[in-house]
């Protein structure tokens, strides 16, 4: 169960990272997986920000005027991206053994829940969202 809101993705990411951290004693490769996910999410956030800036510049140069709605949307994207980056930076600075003390709730994530979280987060990636287009082509 995740409470609604903008930080739903962050809560799922934190739950998955917590699961990986708790199980590093069982499987040492989970340390790499945890670092990989953090790096991938940071890269995705950076790419999303760059894409928003590029689309804003393209609209400005083609039309020559600012649209308040588009600027607001880009501003929201930038704000959300910065909050995600701040969240990921705080996780990077936190040692793995300290991460378990920062749990959002007392419930632990089991293997099945972790798999479900991974599938959900993967479905949010651009390739997964455009997979039907690739198949039809």
C-alpha cells in the first residue's frame, strides 16, 4: 500500500532499495543492483529534465511567444525532477547499513512485492510504454 501523491514513485523506489539493502547478506550481487537502480533513476530524472528544457526551447523558437501553461508544466517537471534528484542524493550519501533505519513504514517488502515493484517501475520507462509501437512496426 502506497499513499497517493507525487512521491508515489519515490516511496516505491525507497521500498525496493530497502528490500535490496536488507537482503545483501543473502546475495552480494544485490549491492550492485541497488547501486544500479539508484544510478538509473538519477539518469532517468536527468534525461526527463533535459527533454523538458529542449521541448520548451523548441516551442519558444518555433512560435516566438511563451505559453503560460507550457512554462508552468515545464516548471512542475523541473521541480519534480529536482526533488527526485535530492531524494536519490540523500540515498547515495546514506551508507547501506544506515538505510534500513530510514524506512518509511514498518512493513518489510518480501520477494514477491519487490518483483511487483520492479515490474511497475519498469513499466514507467519509455521503452516499456512504447513497446506496442515497436511491435506494430
